[in-house]
């Protein structure tokens, strides 16, 4: 392939790559502003309440321990099966 009009191509290329000077605008200082939605505030309040709640409910644990030790703690087979099925379905949906 042969390019005949090299000067014309060079002129086109150099004219398209010129940089024009831009006047510097006066600095305008705007203060940054942050707005938090009411939903975000509600979410934060709920999150703080969850964080302040202990992971282990000592009174519930102690109650079950005493029932187990006294031999009065009974769970129906139906309740166990329902819980297992519910847990299985939740785990399956997570996959």
C-alpha cells in the first residue's frame, strides 16, 4: 500500500492534535454537604440495638439447663422434624 499525499495527511493529523489554551476560572469554593436519609438513620438505630443485644440469652440457657438436669426437658418429635425441614429449605435456597 502506498500513500501518495503525505504532506496533506501530516497537516490533517497535526491540526487535529492541537491543544487550545483554556482560561483558568476563578476558584469557587462550595462546602461539601452530606445528607443521611431517614431510612439510613432507622437502619443505624436498628443495627445499634442488635449490637447491644447479647448473643446468648443467659436466662433462657439457664432455664433449659435446669430442665435437662431435672429430667423435665422434653421436645416433641414433631417440633424437631419441623425445625430440621425449615433449616434444610433455608440452606437449599442459599445454594
